[in-house]
């Protein structure tokens, strides 16, 4: 029997969706790290959705011992839209959205699936695990649902200057060494029950990249489901991923997504204030910080990112619904 064949009709099934954009060898390492399914679950599909990569990311993947499907997009559709593509035909019990800059180990899949299968955890809709760096140190990957105060503090750097008075929505004060309920787990490893994903219509594709996972968690919580972080399962996560290749574009998309989020989830007056602060206050704060660090590249990337934001005006209006 292949390690990926069903082990019985009562065995929970899993589809893994990986969105790739020029991830290079990281994608191959990620796929090679997927452990053989154990008796507690079965991997039905591993779907790689490629967003028009220009490198050789997809070469030779068919040699891997996985139930692999590859979707090749002719243009970069963005993260959320590509995730929805990969999940579209899923008949599995669970969907795992996994970044290509991750590497799994033996507990990465078996532990969260067995945990969510327990009857007492039927109200848990999403689970995340501890993501660690090369030294095995846990990354701070869980967040609170953000408030306007969180975003405003981030905008002018108060979360860094006065972290006790203006804490970030990132749970940086917690070392992620214990398991607990949280508001959000990072989309680098996002295990969700497929019926819930269907009920919520998946990711909102208006978020090209960034915050789309936070938006989904917001809706998961609104629908009455819990989100849980498991500290006793882990995976390696590089962080930054392929977005390090395009820092100005990364700034543009993160700012755009933040404002989309504001218009979707906050009162319109609050969202408008957030938008104006993003356009008129934050660029000067970022330039001042880059100048203080003596980083000409930081200033250049900030100017390029904000130029793209201004040229896309008004990109967030469509989020108001």
C-alpha cells in the first residue's frame, strides 16, 4: 500500500494547498518534507498552485512520492485567489494552507489532525502549530484580532517606541511555548475544516497578498468557531519567503491590504481616518526611521511603495460591503 492511500473509511482526509511564486528550492524542500500519512489520517491531494513563476520551481516535482497536482497560472493571481483555486475541488475533511518556505516533521500533520478529531474539540475550526527558525526558536506567529488602535500605533511606530502602552496586535510578549486559544494563526500553516472554509467562501480575493488570512480568521471567529495554537507540534518556517525579492511591492500590498481590511471590518469613518493616516503620516514616519538607520535603500523602497499606493488610488473602496 502506498503511504498516501486511504487507511480506512473512518480515517480523516487532508488536502494540502501550497501557493508558489519563484520559491525555487524552498518549494522542493517543503514538498520533500511532507511526512507519509500515518494511520490517523490520509493525504488525498497536495496541490501546488503556481502564480506564473519565472524560475524553475516546478521542475522535477513529479518525481516526488506525493499525490501531487500542479495548477499553472499564466499570471500572478495573488495568494488568496490561488489558495481558493487549490481548494476548489477538495473533498477532504481538512485543508492545510502551507507556505513553500516551510518544512514539516513527523508531528506537523498528525498532531493537529488528531487534536481536531477529538470530540471535545469539535468547535475548533482552525489550528496552527509552532513555527521555528533554523535555531529552533519559536517565531511569534499568533495575533489578536486588530483594532483601529493597533493599526494607528503601528502606523506611527508607537508599538515599537511605547510597546507597553501601545501593544501590537502581534502576540510578541508570549513565547508560544504553551498551547491555547488565539484569535489568529499565521497563514504559513493554516489547518481549517473544509466545511467551514466552504461556508465562509474561502479567502477574500480582493486581498492580493497579506491580511487575507487574518480576514479569514476574523470571519471564522464571527461564525462562532475557535482557533487554537498547538505548541507540541512544529514546523520550520523561513519567514519573509519570496516577498523578500520585491520589498517595495511588499510594502505596497501590505498597506493596501491593511486599508482594505479597515474598510471591510471597521466603521467607514474609522477606516477613512486610517486611510488618510496611511497616505499622509506613515510615509514620513517610515522615511525618518530609514534615515535614522542610514538606509538609503529603505528610503528608496518606501518612496517606491507609496508611489504604487498613490497610483492605485483608491484601491480599498471595493472592500466596503
